[in-house]
């Protein structure tokens, strides 16, 4: 045989060997003790990353809006720069269309359009004082307050409670306490993460003016301040917290709320924020309280209710207080700001007392 091969080579004849068939390489299946297959970590990370990117593109508007709600500063600017491209790509590719279509199917509502707060038409001949250039109210003038009507089951007292997340437990507790009253109805609007400091998130003066015009409530109960310990924007310029300019601008916004509500036959109950566990909020709240007190002295039917005594008897923040039966009760949330339902229950009698000072209700 070797001679034949040698002879063929001498004759320059090529010899092709048959291909060698090799068995296919089978990847080893990694399994757990119970027989479940393990997926490589890299593949999982890639899948999660792709999923997050797709979700961000599908709801890019909400992502940008959420970052925009953060306090003004370098961190907010950097985060906006990072998430803004998602919104651009989402709009360019049309990935935001499903979310917009769903939004079109939902009932209309939400935050009102940004606008300069305007006072509604005066009622019963009352001329509402305009804001002064300094932002505060004008000096009080003599106002004759007409006799209140007496609420009854046919024409109950309409109470509307509005504010940031601090109003959540307060409105819930008050509505539960007055659920059996036949001469009173209670409704509420709680907008988490809002305040007078950021009308770009929710414009409260405009929202309140709309509610007053549409529902004509007899009593309006409001609370603001828990989210207002931050800089504000005015005419495209930042107004820094702690400055006189900030105090003046916040006073102007308080005045806008009171202009929207004030009427001889309506009561505005402004709940003053109790001490919190956050010094920055307490410092801002001291300025807010002065602005509220100055405007309340001008407008008719304004009641100020200080939530400090029932929630901070010693004048400082308290997480727990003694209950009616001598037991220890948690009155504040673990975040050091919000109330628990037990804490809100301590506020309800003060609100009811303020209402009874001007209205004959059961």
C-alpha cells in the first residue's frame, strides 16, 4: 500500500483523505441541587439593563417630571441632564405614544396649568385688597360680616380640605369623626410633594380658585410648608431660602391663596405646621407663619390653627405622647414630619372648634 501511495505522489496525484467527523461540542448545563438551570450573571445584567432602558423610554415624561420636582441645585441639574435624553429619544421614536394614549383615556384632572394667581370676583360687595409691591397684604379696612346661614341636612355646610401630604391623615381623621353629621359634607384634595414654593409642580392658588368657583365651599381648610423648605424661582431667577427676598415672595403666594378664598360668607382655616424633626423645615416654617399671620389679619373669616400644642406640648418635636388612657401613642410618622392617624385625631377637635366659632353646626 505504501508503494502505491509513493507511486501516486511521484505521478503528482493528490490524495484526499475523508473528513474526520467530530462530535458537536455540548455546553455544560449548570443546575442547582433541585434541577433548575442557572443563567449566567452577565446575561441577567444585560436583560435587566435593557428592560430598564425600555421602561424609561416608554415613560420618559414621568421620569423627567419626577426629577424636576427635586429641590433646585446641582444634583437636580445633573440628574435632569442624564434623563433628558430619554425624553428626547422617546418622543423621536414614538415610544411615548402608548403612555400618552392611556393618559387621554383617563378622566381629565390633575395639576392646573401654570398661571398667575388671580382673585375671583368679589362677593357681596367685598373689595379684596391687592398685594403690595413688598408681597404682603394691605392694611385692614372695616368689613361688615353678614350673619352666617344655619347649615341643615338640605343645605349642609360644605367643608373642603386641601394641601400637601400633611393633609392626608388630617382629612381622613376629620372625615371619619364627622361622618355622622347630617348638616356637614367633607371633601378633600391632597397633592403629595407640593406646596406654595413650587407652582411648576402644582399651582395651588390657581387650583384653589378653581375649586372655590366650581364648588363654592363654605369652609376651606389648608396646610402647606412641609415641602417648602427650598429655594423658589421668580421670573426665571432663583430666590434663595433664608433671604428677605424669599420671605417676601412666599408672603405674596400666601396672599394669593387668601385672595382666592376670602369672602364674608366663607371661612378659611389655615393649619400651621407643627414642629418637625428637621431643622430646615422648622426654620422655613417660622417665616411662613409670620406671612400667614400678616395676611390673616387683613382678610375676613380667616382662622389660624396652631398644630403645635396638641402635637408638641413642650414646644419641640415629639414622636410619642401619652394617650387618653395613659398609654404611649405614636403621633408622628417615622420620617419626623408627617402625622399618624393618632396624631391627626388630636388635630380634629381644633378644626371643629374653629368651624363652630363661625358656624352653627351640630
